C-alpha cells in the first residue's frame, strides 16, 4: 500500500471491533478541505497502489479551490495516471472484477467500492472516512471506473490522439444524421402528395393521414437534430477541458529558457489557438460535413422525381470546388494578415497593462497610447480587408446557389411540360434542391478557414512534441537530495547560441550547511547561477551537482522539492495567503504556516490583515501590499519547505532595515542546517557569509569576506573534495 491508506488492508480501522478484515481509512492530505469526494480520491489512489504522496495529490487539484467537485476529482485522477470512465450501475449489475471504483448515488455521499482479500465487496464511505460491508446487488448509481491510459500510436500527432478519444461517438453522430436526412425528406414528399393527390386528384380523405405523418416526421427531425447538437456540444465541452489544459500543462512543463523566449502574448495566443479548431469540429462546419454524406439520399429521390434535375446539385458542387481553388490563396493571405495584426495589437496591449506604472511615471503614456491606436487601426484595417474578401467569396457562393435554383426550376418546368414530371414533384424537387445546397454552401464558406485551422493544429502539435524538462523516462529516477552539497565543474551557459556566455568554465564547491554570498555587477549572472542550482536552466557545458549527483539525473520536480528559492520580487498567486504559502509545502499544517511566518518576522503583519492567513490576495490586490511584506511572505514560503538548499536572490534589495534584520535572522537560524546561496550587493549581507563568490566576465572566483582576515592558503576549494565532516 502507500501512506494514504492507514492501516493496510490487512486489518480494520483503529478502535473498530467486530469488523471484517480489509476495511480501510484514508489519511487526508493537510491543506485540503475534507469532503466526501476528497476522501474518496485519496482512498481510491491507495487502493490503486499509486506510489505518490500528498504533495502530488494537491498539485493535481486546482490551486485556489478548497472544495473540489466531481470534475476536479476526475481531472486529478487523470493527471495522476488513472483516467476514469463513467458507467451506469443498475441493481444487481455490479461486476466485482472491475473494482475499485468511485460510486455516486443520488442524494448520498460519494463512496468507493473495492474488494478485500477474501473477495468481499466493501464500501468506503466518503462522509465518515470509514469502510463497511455492503450488499452489492442493492447498489445503483453511476460508477467511475479507473482505466489504463490509451497507449500512443506511432507517428500519431497529439491532436490526432485527442480526436481519437471521440471516435466512439462518430457512429452515433452519423446514425443520427442519417435519421435527420431521412425524416427531412418527409416535408417535400408530403408537399408533392398533397399537390398531386389532394389539390389535383381531389382525394381529400388522405389529407388527414398525410398531415399526421408529416407532423410526426417533422417532430422526429427536430428531436434528432437537438440530440445531435447536444452530442456536439458535449464533445466541444470536453475539448474545451482537454486541449487548453493539455497545452497549458505542456507550456508549464517546458524548460524555463524556452518559455521565456516567447512573450506573454505569444503564450496566450498558443492557448487560444484551439478555439478555431473547436469551432470547426463542433460548429456549422461539422454539421455540414455530417449532412453531406446523406445528400446521396436526396439525389436518389431527385433522380426518381425528375431525372435530369438531379444533376443540378452535382454541377453546383463542381462550381463550389472551382471557386474554392480560385479564391483559396487570397482568402488565406487576408486571414493570416488579420491574425498577425490582431496578435501585434494584443502584444502591445499586454505590454501597456504590465508596464502602465512605468509609462505613467516616465510621461510616455500618450506616446504608447498612440502606438496602440495605430496597432488597433492596422488590425481593424486587416480585419476589414479579410471581411471584404470573405464577403466577395460569400456573394459568389450565393450566386452559385441562386443560379442552381434557377437552373433546377428551368429543368423542372421543362420536365413538367414534357409530361415527365408532375407539378407536385417539381415543388418537392425544388425543396430538395435547397436542402442539398444549404449545407453545401455552409461547408464551402467554412473551408476558407480550414487552412488556418490546419495551421493551428500544426502549431499545437509542434508545441506538444517539444521535449519537456521532465520527460517521462526520467521521472522517479532518483530521490531528492538529502544534503545541500553544491558543485560546479567547468560550467558554461549562454542564453542564446549567438549570445555572449553568462558563465564560462565556472568551478567551485560548497559544503552542506555553508552560507555563500554571490556578488557581481548587475547582469553578471548571479540570478542565473542560483537558477542553475534549482535546475531552471541546463548548462551547455560542464556539470552541476547537488547532493553529490548531477542535476540532470533528478526529476526536476523532485529536485526542486529539495531547493527553496526566494526571488528578487516574490509574487502571490490568486488565493489566500495560506494557499500561497502551501505552494512550497502543500501538506503543511496551520501550525507549520504560523511557525514559518514567525521565523520570517511576518506573523504579526499577517495577523493584522482582515482575515489573517485566510486573507485573499492575487486578484489585483497584491499591488496594494507593501513590498517588504511580500518579501517576508516569500521568505516564509521558502522556510516552510525545510529544504537542504536555500537560494536567496537579492530579496531585500532596497528595503527597510526591519526586513533586512528579518533576512539576517533567517540566515542565522538556517546556518548549518541548509546550504544558503544568496545573491547580494550589500557588504552587510556578505559579512553574514562563510564565503563570497564573485562573478566577473563570465568567470567565478572566490574573494575574501568583507572585514574578515584573509586566509593564508588558496581561497578556492577543490571541486570534487568529498563532502561531510573534515578531520
């Protein structure tokens, strides 16, 4: 089992007597509100022999959601490797071989069904957190059965794999579309029969039967259309969950250097790329594509009614094809130009919003506003040109439809005059012609966007094909380092291939528990050196070792659990202060939060806030908090992790003396317990260090601590000197 299920399945919960073996209780992760669904989540993970921990569970759930719902629970299970499939459970229909599974019953708390070693079916009650025996044949509701993820097919694109998940729905959609097409023939046939039998043949006695039949057919068509629309809407809803989540997760999993090369607007554009794809797959284009195969039924009926009139839709299809070929290039260029101009406008808007204070203080707001107005005008002009091209193409398509209708009318009148077709058949034929031409025109108009959709799909596939900093093959290779020994051996790094090196052949060794100050000019690479230790950057040359092992041997997520990092400007995400602190230690108790805040000298300030640790921040209110408070909260968040390596990236630069005092106190209390690397310019902070490293011209050298007596021997330690106590 694992740490979630206590005790193991061999015995009952503590304090419970006279019960069957195999009962369990779930150890709930701290920091998450206990609900029936959350208890069932951890119990189900334990029963599935999942080998993760509370941190992984909390990371898989929404950050600011204290009471996750069923969708959140299912998404968390999917992220942790156990996607679920819903299945209706009727009385007497439970198959114990498919357990464990989550069961939801109307009006009752969520529960988990599982089997003990003797094969008995037991029920874990999410409301109480305990399990008991049950009668399987009396159970009913909805089962959510964990299933193995589908294996990836060779050379299959990521979007192709996503669409394949919806392949089982295709036969249903095609079947419903076939029924819609068949029932849609009822009104034209009814019109023909009424005209030929009732009006011309004077057979009024059949009118009532015809009206009843056509009403039933019309109601059936409306019902099946609504069913198809609901199915497409459900597919669209699932796509809206799966794809943006997958794309965002991939962006967040890419190496930091790769993510930072693209601006915020470009990243947002990536997340929006799928909106057009979704519209193509679930909107008017999808309806037209589903209807087109069954136009053969309409053509067959047209052929039976009027012979040559059936050729009109065929000729129209050829005309639409020729028009598409002729206008494809112009339409694509106009659409691409409009998209690029819109993206340029968004980039400028985001820059304005992010830097509005700097622009106001510099008196440059008017110039930048003028620049945005020019970008907006260019985007509007490009959109107008694209709309004009689309309008001309639409007018041409409408002309094809009108001419096709006129041609069908001429041919039909000729057939009626020749006696080959009745007047009622002509009217029915015209209705059928319009029924064919309408989806044909809709599909043609959407085809002009197909190239853009394909480009979006290629961009999404290209993004998802990039190697993340945490490839599946490297996960779980090595446990987190228990000690903070740090070694750089001939480390070289460039931000870009053509750029000057930030570090060139840097070598030094730091023993566990040492306090090391890193100094140098602005832009010399102090922050980069700290981020190399945290694994945010990978060197192009040399080796970075933490805890005696190359950082590339660690799963980055595992490595960072052993590294606490305080950036120059700490940021708070949307949520409460407690939730922000628990980003570093998701399972931390409230007592641990208060202890970390007290150590960072910020507890009194937090308690003075309206709701203390539960004060909500991050919703445009963080800017009203003093920077000194943000820095001390950042320190508290880092201290909460109890990591063997603590990285401090000039967090107190330019702040008041109280914050600097808190910083010095933190360094003093953590000395010897953790390796501390702090980037700083302050001589007072350097005097807190055991050693000082200076970065100049991409080289790292050790210099004396300010105010200390220079040592007689060389300052630089051997790079591969064994860590641990020295004799």
